[in-house]
C-alpha cells in the first residue's frame, strides 16, 4: 500500500521561510517522479514543481524557483519543498504526489499572514 504524507505546514509571517517534507512508503521512491502542488481556497490544485527520478527538476510556472526549491532525499524516501520570502498569496493547502502514479497525500496547510 502506497502512503504519501506531507508535513511541516504552519502559520508564518510574510518574508518567512518554511520547508515541507513529504515522506513516501510502499513504492521504490527513487524510481518515480514526485511533485508538489498547492490548492488555494475555492480553486483547483496548481502544480509547483516536479523532481524526476533522474533528479531532473521542472518548475511549472515562470519564476517560481526564485523563492521555492524542490529537492529529494532518496535514502529517506522524502521529497522537500523549501519556500523562502513567503507572501500572503502563498497561503494554500500543499500536496505531494507521485507524478506518474497519482498517489496524493492529504495535504498540509500553510498560512502566511502578519
């Protein structure tokens, strides 16, 4: 049984940083692409970035990598999303997904406010 679990969501002030880990079990982690998405209130999920099995990285939107960075530790079966200089518009539910297989986590809430 594949399990995907995000954590690390928190309330932060504008300009702050947060790192979200996503741990995966039940599949051979280093063989699969993994991605981060987020969902704003009342909106569809929106892709942030993807980390390929060959450690290739793709950011889905222009300039998102100026503040966000995706990485993975295959030895720990963990995907990360580092978020810096956070803004109120980053407030969302953040999800991790095995990109080819479609296994989603439950999401972790990030709130940016002063």
